């Protein structure tokens, strides 16, 4: 059972569909999940905490403090306890608060403290769901990496017929099961990821580098580790931290150091993901002391660095998968396809500096995944969501 032993925070808001939350809680418990319910004050107008507590064998949390003994309900502890948070039903009001960080109740405060994946099942009248404000708020929540469980069509509480019905509890449980089943999709796999820039020294205080922040590579490392992989992360100079215990980080500075570590580790790997922005050229020699200003010009002699992707592609076996990245400014698709073929990659991730919000330093990215059969474009998303898309493709590739 994918949900066995999982800790689920079930958030319930003020919707007529709150009655379905009782069925949902029961189904989750039948799948041997542990359920903690957090309900908004208006949610209690539709279903009582007594009913929900009887189903979950846990006190239902609604206020920041328990009324009887003043016990503080820690939203931080809930955020760390949970394996997933599910808000079902989610009203337009709560969706708006979640999207904009309006933490005026225990449910939204818990959401803002949540370390685990969040699933949101909207429930409202068809005009409210279709309103641009609601759709914008849902897009904001998607961009944060939340999972939106689309409502179904049918007769609504207003007796109108259209899209707005909360998805049925059985289907929601199935979605959660599929999610947790996918978290083991890279179990027993060894994945090597390169991330960040390289610095090519000119002298003790200066270097040639680029604007890469490492955010995309680190997001990929966390995503792979969350799916059960043992990850070796070879990171250039970045100000980022890893959090998953299955990520082994190796810090390097130059392209040559990254090459040496990648060549040494790749033969033991099932997968290589080359996300780093590696310098193509490096100074032929670096000064051992700071170069002083003399005259009007300084001439640097540069030599090519070793091509990590090409070298790994040359030694890749049929049991290994190699994924590359291409950041382009001109002839994007042509250059990416050329790199895919020349370097013997299984697929390549293209992003363009011409796309607003994509590329270096941003928290978002817009990619196209290209293999030898097709090109699949994706909209602008958070780098965490982009990492999920890339690893979904990787899992399909190695399957």
C-alpha cells in the first residue's frame, strides 16, 4: 500500500463538499495512512469536529490554541510531521489566502509551514471557479509547486451544471497513491548531477565565470533523492545547501576539477544529468600573484576546457542514461539537437535566454525536452516543478 504509514494533514474549508472529507478521511485510514485534520472555522459549519475526530481517532485542529487548556497547536510541527498536505475541499477564499500568504487561520498557517507536497482540491460554483481571480490564484499555487486536483463537471449546490465539483474521494486517494508510488521510481538507482558554474582562475583574486546560481541542478538533486535515488551532486561554487540525506555533495571550483570528478564517478552511475554551466575556455596559465594594472590593455590567452558531456557520452554504456542541458540565445532547437547527437545524450533540456523568467539566477524556468523522436515544450514554472517534469521524463526513459 503506497499510503501505508504516511502522515497526511487533511485541510477542510467552508464548502458544502466538506461532507466528502469524512469519506476521504475514512478511505485514507483504510489505506493505513495516519490522518490529522485541520479545519477552518467556517468548515465547522458544514461538518462537525466530533464526526471527524471519531473517524481519525485524533483531535481536530481548528484554532491556534485549544479552548479548554490553552494548548498551542504548532503549525511548524505539523509541517514537519506530514508526508503530504491535502486541502479538500478548497474554497475560492482559502485558495486566495494560500496564494497570497494571508495566514489568518490555522489551515493557511499550516500550509505556509508545510515541508511536504501539497495537494489542493477546489470546490465551488462554476462561475467562481472560472473567474480570472480564481484561475490566477490557482496558477500562482501551481508555480509554487503545489498539485492542483482539478474539479469535475456536474450538478453543483446552486443546481447549475458545470465545472466546480470537488473530485470524488476515491479519485483523490488514487492520485495520492500514484504520487507516493512515483516517489520510489528511482529506488536503487545511482544518479550523478553536475550543478552551478565553474570559476577559471586568472590570479588569486580574479576568475572567469558565469551567472549560474545552481538552483536548477540542486532542485534536480532533491527531486531524484525524493524518488529514492542515491545522488552524487558535483557542485561548482554556489551558495546553496542540500537537505536530503541521500545526496552526497562534492564541491569543485574549475572545469577541470568538475571533469575529473565526473569521469571518476560516472562509471558507477545509472544516470548522469549534466546541468552545470561549465566554462568552455580557461586561462592557459594563472598568475600566482595579483595582476597589477599596467598600461591600457591586458591580454589573456585562453585554451578550451575538456568537454564533460562529450567524454561521458563516449564512455556511456547501454545500461546508462545521460541527460544534457542547452542554454541558447540563437537557433535554439538546432543547436540543442546538434548537441544531443554529437554528445550521445539520451535527451537534452533546452532553455533560452530569450524567454523571460528563464535561465540564470531566476527561481523559474521554461524548458523544452528534446529527444531523437520529439520536442516537448513546457510553460514557465518554478524550478522545483521543472525538476519534476525532467525527472518524470527520465523515469519514462529508463523504464
